[in-house]
C-alpha cells in the first residue's frame, strides 16, 4: 500500500491560540504551567486532526513555542553563555534567545533571526562559538513529545533539523571566527544519542530535514553529509529508520551527495516546486529505498489538483512499487493557514478552490488511496476534478481585457522618455529642490485614534463621508507638522492604509481576503496575506483622492505613495495556475495607470516601494534567478515609466546589502532610491561609487524601529560618513523607513534634528 504523510503542521491553532498564549505569558497574564499546558493542548489537537483524516505518518517535534530551529539550539545545549549565565527557566531562556529579555535586572538582546529559505517565516540562527561544545539536553523535546503523542494513542514520526543544515544555517557568534560546519564531528554524536533515545522510546522512523540540499553548496558543506549520515546509518536497528527531507527546490544539482544517504530508508523531494526532478530522483534511489513524494503544496492555499498529483505518484509507483512510495505534503504545512472552515466571508465559488492545513491533510490521505484504489475515493476524485475545471473556466480567473492589455505591452513602455540627466534637469526646475533635499518614506504614526475610526468605518458604524473627513483632518495634521519641520518633499502620511499590500488589493479586481487565514511570520507574529485568485485590473484610481487633497493644502511638492508590483505579489498568496511573472505584469499595468493618474492630478514626485524585491530572488544562482530579475525589474519599470521627464520617480527598499544585487537595483532606473542604512556600515554605499551610479540616493540616516531620538550631532556624523561614498548633489536626507509604528513626539524630535543637519550641510556646499 501507499502511505500518506505530513511533514509538519502549523502551530498557532485555529484562532492564533499560540500567539495569544505566548503573549499573555510574556505579559505576566498566564503562568508557565498554563502556557505549557496550552502548548500540549495544541499538539494533541493537531495530531488528532491528522489521525482523524487518516494520515499514516504524523509528525511530532514540529511544534515550537517560538521557532523550531531555536528548539534545536536548546536541544543540543548550544545556547550562548550570555543566556545560560542568567540562570533562567528553560522556557524563559528559550524566549530570551528568540526575542530578548529585559526583566528583573537581566538585559540580553535576541539572537539574529532571518528568513527561512524563500518563505516569509523567520528562524533563529544557531550562533556558535570558537570552543563550541554540544550535548543532548536533559529530557530532550523530541523524545518528550513523541511519548506525549504515544500516550494519546498516536505513534508519530519525530522531525529533526539535520546536522548539516543546522550548522550550514548557523553562524559564528560575534567575537568568534569558527566556521560552523567544522563543528560537525562534535555535533553528530549528539544526533546518534538522540536517535537511540527516540528508538528506545518506540519511534520506528524519523524525518531528518536537510533543506540546504536545494542550495548551491560549498564543497565543505557537500562533504559533510557523508560522515554525518554514515554515523547515523551505522546505528542500524539501534536507531529508527531515517527519511531525509528536502524542500523548496530540486536536488538534482546535488546528486553527487546522494551516496551519503545510501543507507537511509528514504528521501523526500518537493514535487510541487520541481515535478521534473521525479524521474531523475527515481533513478538515484537504492533497491530498497523509498520515495516520499511531496505533491500537496505546503506553501500555498490552493486545493490540490488530484489528477496531476496522481500522474506523478503513478510514475513513482510504477518504478518502485506501492510499498516504496509515500504521498506527502511538499514541505511542512507551517506556511499555510490552519483551516478553511473558519472563513465565512469568502465568495462561495472561490471557497471551493482553497485548501488550508486541515484540508491539505485530508488531501494527502485521499491521494494515498487514490493511487492504488481509485474506486475507494471515486466521489472525492470527481468532486476535485469538477472544482479544478470550474476554477480554470471561471470568469474571475480569466479576464480577456486584461489579457489583451498584456498582449499590447511593448518594450518601449518599460523606458522613460529620456535618460536620467535630461530628466533631472527638468525635475530640478520643476520641483525647485535644494541641495540635500529632505523627505520621509511615507507613513506617519498610525495612532490609536486612526485605528478606532478605521474599525468603525469597516463595521459600518460611521459613514464614508465621516471617515473621509477624518482622513482629511489627519492629512492636514501631517502637513502642518511637515510645515513646522520645514521638510522639502512632503507625504500625506498614509492614514487611510490598513496595510501596504492589502490596501491596494482591496482596490483591485482579482484579489480576495480572508478573516482568519493567519500564518506564522516569526515568534508570535502572524500575517494574513491577501490571495490573488484571478486576472488583476484597476477599476478606479486607488490613491488619487488622498494625494490630490494633500497636494492642494501643501506648499511644497507632495510625494505620491504606491506599493510596487513585486511587493504586492510577494506579500500575497499568488495564483498557481499562471506564472508569477504574468501576475506581476498585471499588477504593474494597474500601477502604471495609477502613476499616470497621480501625475495628471498634480503629483510630480511618486514613490513606488519595493521592499520585497530581494526576497523573491530564487535560492540558486543561474537561469532561474536571471529570469526572476528580468521580470521583476521589467514590472517595476512598466509601472513607473509612463510619466513625463519632469516627474520624479522614487523607490524604497528596507535593506542595504546591494553588493550582489546592485545591477538589478540600478536597472530600475528610479530617479531617487531610499534605502535602509542607519544600522549598517556606510561602507556598504561604496558600491554606488565603484559602479559610478549616476542617480540619487537617500540612505536612511536614523533607525525608525527604535523610539530613540538621535541628537543633531549624530545626524551630522552619519551624513558626513555618507558623503565619503556619495556626491553631495546625489544625496537625499531621509529616515530608514516609514514612521507608522512611532509616536508623534519621537517623529517630531528626530525629524527636527534631521532637517537641521541637512541645512548645516547645505551651508557647507
Ligand atoms: N511607504 C511605506 C511606509 O512608509 C513603506 C513601508 C515599507 O517599506 N515597509 O510605511
Ligand atoms: Zn522600508
């Protein structure tokens, strides 16, 4: 028979229960015992969902109170001394690493947290020392949770992050210079000990995740797999069977590593992302090895296309036989919302198209039956085929007008009328900006009052006119403050925006929104991305009313503010039936119309934010990455190039590591870039001189994530440093990012100092 398996289940619960429990615990409103009990309740509930759905192989140790990589840091006693020396309870030490700890005389910052592959989940980086040692924690979590499930009558397959990935995803602590992978021989014995303990507890098999296998790997990382997995396989029947899991890419380019896994039970591959790797992978498997075929998407919200999955599974079964094939989710379901059942407001038609974690688990179980005995799940297969067909034929997914418009896009539409120099000379006379112009990134404080009014409006408690009046007053306030501050390019402050993507999605066709579809971003932070379901178009202007009003009451140039096409795409759940480049171009065309409308209405500085441009970069160098950069850059240019030379296009990025990305940024041809730079070394700006970057740049001069108001002198120093790398006529003066999370008094204080510093330099030149 073909078995079904799930690689991991979301942790947060139906109603963000885990977030609420963690935050209540941090706020002193929940005891430690209550917090741990809530964790246990969630684990049991999630195991039961999978068991009831008929899943054969159910994961354990996929739960984490904060992050699963952080769990492993504690599991291997690899906690830096600055935390252990605080002698906190294990759970408090754990949270201290995840989010910092500032209580009872203890003050330690968090460990570094970064994006998990190309997802929007963030993991805590293993942070290792020159004299690093590892040992197995007392009462190891994977064993404890395996026994907890067993006691509830569910035999699970524990999930571990593999030794090579754990080290390869880690880094040397500050003050250390260790190359993490050189610690392998110290770490592997701890895995061996853990695997023995799991076997002794009754675990017959484990899933060991080695997702780094989808990267281009340095030889030292490649070479680490052999010793690690030989030691693990040498356990034989003293340890559980091992399935090595990879996801978010293909492993074909790393086939030379596969001999390292000659003696493990099986390999899991992601066949949603890379179905074409199936045939080559089948050829690589040993005579008794099994294939775990990831056919149910762990990264998206779409109902599985059973016919397509069954085709892949049958290919595997034909080669290996049913007993050597496992049907699985492509990755952990961590990246999907909990259950579709919570969504009461979706259009009925669209509701049928989705599958969240609870529903995907059922799909896995159905598919396992369908490959060997389709008759037993005939009704399910028919229903699935009917929805797949309905979706592909729906008027929502296909808008001929959008397709026509896309077909009429010409290469010229991606280019401004003139090169930068010619544009700039017109902008200079038109906008009359001083040297070192000052501006902000868009948003001003989203006060409690703004949230209250928006809520009332959403609930229908106040009229559209009353809400509009309120927004106008907020804009008036933002403008009078900018008058006082004497900034050079104004913004309206974005008081009307709930979120930088959702706001636009709500004004475009092709989007739908959920009420409960939260996914974990990091720790207790969850996001609820809008969903792109169909062809995108703009029925009416989206931001003109607010920008036009703001311009009418201000005496300086008003900057219009839009979220770029790539960011709108990346921070939504995209469609899986058309290529992302197509969706991005549709967004670009909608934004192009908006940009032109802003210009028609007297807005001659327009900023198109693309903070997500970099995170979309494919994981491996080469053709896929080049193709992404091509369409991502083209989309930005298509959105922005429709204006006159005298109109100035700005773009904004929340990072400054442009070294390997510089050419893409330069290719955007934006007149002005603002980038986050206050916490980075100004040396990162060197690339702009080295590459003779001609256009203008505003590297953030202060950190907006902190309530701190830097002194004028600090601003001057920062600007002085920047002037080592940028020409005076090239430099704009602005904060790192939008100011929506700050208080007004902090904003006024910091911007007063910022403007004074700019004026000081203006006098020097
Ligand atoms: N214009 C947006 C703002 O100021 C930019 C936000 C962002 O870069 N994440 O809020
Ligand atoms: Zn930003």
